[in-house]
């Protein structure tokens, strides 16, 4: 099964697996946005689209629905920061709104507002404390593909939620999520918290098959998030991993953290990334 790396495709494609023709679905804005501790806000804005069951959705379909003239602002509780749109070929869709004037801080709450024509989409998020990576290493290399491990210490206090992203030198322009890399602290052993990394969720590649090749230089980023953000990603992963391109209109509200549109606005706590070379040991 092929899929897109984030939630864009899942939210853009609003169809029913029970019918041959698409249900009438009002067009909506699809917003993907986040702000990291120590980083700047990043937001993409697209239109939703409906397709006929069995018709392949291509990168070109999604790129055609990019919105380049939205008014995007982020408020940090003190003032509004306007975000400027620009072409960014390191990401997909290749257009992003951002600003260097605002840097995310742990514990702060940030409000996103996106305005376009008659659409108004809003969302609110808080950046939690980051958790550092203790170490990252190669677990094994089999048939030319590597499995890596991200090891960290889960704090004793409850309510910690994690998602692992990676960036492979020469292959990825930005960090992308790994397959099955979403974890809640209740599922972890505090004395040995580890997440296996065997597949990056690249556009139009299978997320089930290993795709970290021997010799790849992989930078690993561990992101923390709030429970609300974790619930969003959990719903997304279950729906998309199990029923890609079979969303019904009534399902989509489970896949948004926003008001007035689809998508997410998430604050991430992030510590220093760790880089590993996917090579077999001696």
C-alpha cells in the first residue's frame, strides 16, 4: 500500500468505500501546522478534494490544491505573528507559511488562525517539556536493511507522549514520521524506553516494508506532545494504516484538532537530534 508521509492525503481524500460515486462533501481547508521548542512555526494550507473510489490520488492532485494566499497568524498570548508563505521544495506540499520572528518556548500556549476567502480555521496548542534521547544505535542489519533504536528515559511523572521523526541524509529534505513511532508512557518500561525504527513514511512508499538501507546516515528526533495531540495522531494512524483512502465524511472530524477545518496544530517539545549511521557492527 502506498501513502503520503503525513495526514495530507488522508484528509484530502473524502470518499466512501461502500459506493462507486463520491458522496457530496463540502470543500474544506486542510491545515498541517506545528511549532517546536526552539523552532519556528510551520504551516501548510490546502483544499480538500473528493475522488471516485479506485482512482489513484497523486502528488500532483494535492499540489494543485495548495493555497498560497491565506492569511496565517500565530498568537503567543501576547501578540499576533503573521506568517509569510514561500515555496519550500524540502517538504510536501512544497509551500509553507512560517516566520523567524517567533520561536517556540516550553510551557507556552500558541493559537493558530488561518483565513482564506470565507474560511476561518483556528487551533490552540501547548509545547510540553522535551525528553532527550539517551542514545541511538543499530539493532541489526538484515538483507541490506537496518533496524535502529531510539532509547530514552521516560520521566516518572505520568502523561508523556512521544512520536519519532527521522531525516536521512541525501534522501529527505525535512524530518518525516517513522512507521509505528507513536508511543504513550503507559506503554513504556521507564528503565528501558526504546522505539524501533525500521521504516520512514516517505511519500508513495510502503510504510510496512523496511526502507532504512545499510549505509544511510539517519538523524533521529524525539518529539513530545500533549494528550490531545497524541489522541489525534493515534486516530490518524489507526484509520490510515488500516483503511487508507476509505474515509467517509463523518469520519473526518476524528482526524482534526482544529475548529473550522481539517488537520492539526501541534506543539512539540524537542531535544537535540541524534545521528546514526546504519552500518552492521564488527
